[in-house]
């Protein structure tokens, strides 16, 4: 978490991934990894980890909120890449 707070997201991702290799059902690590991916703009990766955190711990409100924010942001990106309708 300290690495992520310092903006060293690549290093934080490596450590979160290592933690998940040791303990794959660690919902908090999935959430933290999702946050790091989201901060890098990798929303598909973020959404996958937030979703996994919720699958493992359905009542995990922080992961639910993070998932909603990532889905909203991904939706905005999808909308901006669509061509404008013809008049």
C-alpha cells in the first residue's frame, strides 16, 4: 500500500500480484490491485479484480464502490469512442 501511495504503481502491482499467488482468495489484495490498475487507466484489469474481490466477499463495500466507479469510467470511455449519430 505504501508503494501505491507513493505513486510507484508498477511495484505495488507486483507485490499485490505476489500476495495473490500466495493467497488467491485475499479479497483486499484484489481490491488494492484493482485500485492500482484503475490509477494506471487499465480499467478492464481493475474491473476484473474488483469483481473478484466481491465474488470472494460479497459485502465488501469498498470493492463495490470501486467497481461502480470503474464501470462508470469505462462507460464514459466507450461512449467517447463511438461515432456521433448522423443528423
